[in-house]
C-alpha cells in the first residue's frame, strides 16, 4: 500500500509540473490567435467595411477555440442587446478571462483595445488595431521566452519534487 501512495504522490506532482508547462504553451498560442484575430478584424473593417457585429462574427469563424468563442459571443451580444460595443467587449472579456491562460497584463491590453471599439472612424480603428497588435507581439515574445526558460524546469521540478516528498515521507 505504501508503494501505491508513493507512486500516487510522484505521478500527481509530475502531473502538476506538466500542467504548469502546458499553461505556458497555451498562453503563447492564445496570444498568437488573438493577434491573428485582430489582423482579420482589421481586414474586415478596412476592406469589407462590414458593421462591427458582422465583422466580429466573420473573424470568429476563422479562429480556433477559445478565441473563437470570445469573438462570437461579442458579435452575438452586439446584435442582441442595446448597449455599446465597449460595454459588451468588457463584459465578455471578464467572462472569457476566467477560462483562458492569459495573464492580467494580456487582458489589460485587450481591455484597452475594447475601449476604442466602435468609437473611431476606419483609419482610427485600424491604427488602434495595429497598436494593439504591437503590444500583443511584445507579450507573445515575452511568453515565448518564459516558455523556453521555464517549461522543462516545471516538468522536472514536478517529478523531482514528488520524489523528494516520497523520500522525506519514508
């Protein structure tokens, strides 16, 4: 029975280390997807000249989860309720951030972008999109650096931490 408990501790701590490593990877991927979403949104706004809700829905069709759900929900809420785009963006961002692996500074960049949504002409909106993309580029580079630096460390420490705990308990 003690060997079963020891194996459980080692596997559990190794799993925790793997999950922490996967979080780093998911953040990097999600930042990349949001950048692509903004590129697509820029194209829809500038060249197709679609209304905001339609443009966001079109963007959501081209994205993987969980970015897809965020843009889709914003588009749906814009067509259903009589509130501003800024309020809808804020509310959906607050709901979405609970389910994704973005850091607060990433969310704040998206929040700042949402403050200008639907308030500017096409040129102003495009400039805001480009500014947000440059911030997200910087955050993605930082996320990639953190992933390279800490991913293998989390995996190793998870496993080795479990072994150490088992040794200490024996």
